[in-house]
C-alpha cells in the first residue's frame, strides 16, 4: 500500500507540473494522456510495442520528476527565503515557461539516456570473486535478474551459454526474477531450450531461488518456478541441499511467501546437515540475516534485486534504500555478494551501472 501511495503522489506531482506547459484543458489533456500511456504500457508489457513505450516513458518520467521536483523546491525556497511578491500573472508566466523548459530538457535527457543506456545494457561484464574454504576447490557461475521480456536480446543468453561452456563451472546459480512474461511466452520464444543448454553446462547442479517477480507472475496465473524445474534447475524454497563439496540454502522470496500466505523459515531451521562443508546462502533480496538468529553463519550469501539502481537517479537512490546495494561486502557478519543482474527490469537501459554475471572460485585453504 505504501508503494502505491508513493506512485499516486508521483503521478499527481507530474500531472500538476506537465499540465502547465499549456494553460487550460489542453495542458491537462497532454499530462493525462502521457501518464495514462505510461500505465497502459506497464499493464500490457508482454506486448513488444508496449515494452518500447514503457522504456521511453519510464526513463523520461524519472528525469522529468527529478527536474520538476528541483524546480518546485526552488520556487518554494525562493518564496520562503525572500518573500518575493509578484503579480499573479508574473507567477503564472514563471511556472508556464519553467514547465516548458523542463519538459523539453527532460525529453532531451531521456533521449541521451536511451541512446547510451540501451547499447550499454546489451552487453555485460564478467566479474570474478575468490572465496577461501576449508573443503575442496570448486567453482560457480552466479547470475540474477534475467527479466525475460519482449525486448530481451536472445544473443545475450546465447553468449552466456557459450561462456559457461568455456568456464565449465561445477555449479550454476540463479538468484531469481526470471521473467516478466508468461510460461507459454517463454517457451514460444525458445527460452526453454536455451535454459536447458545452460543447465547442461554445470558439472554438478544448477540451483535457483525465487524473486519478487516470481510472486507477480504467480499472481497473474503463471508458474515460473515450475518452468524452471522443467528446464532442469533445482529450485530451493526455504530448503538446504548438500553436495559432496558444498551445501546450498535457497530462501523463498519475501513477496512469494506473502502471496502464498506462508511464513519464511528461520535460518536456524535450514542449517546444513554437514557443518564441515562450505555453506552458500541464496536470497533474492539482500535484507540480511534474521535478528534473532544465533547459529553458524554462511560462508557466502548471494542476492540480486537491486539492479544497482539501473539508471540515474536510481543509481544514487538505491544506496539510500539498501544497507548493501551492490558488490561484495559484509552484511550482518556474512560475506555477501549483491549482483546488479544479467539484464534489466522493464527498461533495457543502464546508465552508471552494468549488467553482469559472476564467476566465483572457492579455493581450499588447506
């Protein structure tokens, strides 16, 4: 409810400012149409053209919101500090011309962001991490936030498969947020065969957890978790599985637990049966460990979800929202890796953030 409340406030602020580019009903009509198109594009995002519209409108609205907020605070601050009294007509002209200039500037910035951000999103970085362990040497490929949709570039997935074949990891680990389209749409697009190829590149297992978008898709009648199992991934829902070289715990996502009306287990209920093996925790959202947990800590935790903000100003705001928004650091005493994702939510745009996957080398200290 808080999220939808924020959206309503944002839309109201944008409507109030955009409508002033043209006085009267015409300005209100333009503002209303733009915001309505944004909502409709989001609602029908499985359609290619709706995805294209969503990409432009969301990037533009984010820049427009930032500029209009600054403009409104400037006007308010000017009034409070200097108590400048102007005629009503003069104030109206300032607001109209200010709104027009910012409207044009926001369109220009959005065009620049799209021109830079779309090509930047089409490729990804390969990051590497080394984790010392008491057991045997093994390796894993970790990626999250695939977000398959009509604008997803198939070549990106094919490149991942080729690189996984070259790396030959013992494990492939997927951190949630598979798709924003239905199971049938994924299969019709041939992603089932691609995912099976990727699964075949892991020497031991391919493991996955659910993300918050699995909750949204389940609510719409899809079964992304079942789809993952069909293509060969082992999906862990508050479960722990041990292999000869390591134990893995996969948490059910907070949103998935909510729509299924089930509580998330406490981590103490998910302790590995073999405490001598390295323990890797997978949890889509990097919210940390339960405050009341007092047991052994995992050797490594893996999350995604944040996208590192994806594009400005989200790349700044994200660090205010999450204690650990990106990269490798300690979180609640656990070495925690948060990836920015292999692709992007909704908008295939990256500014001041990268798409990526990680190659993790677990090296024996013995």
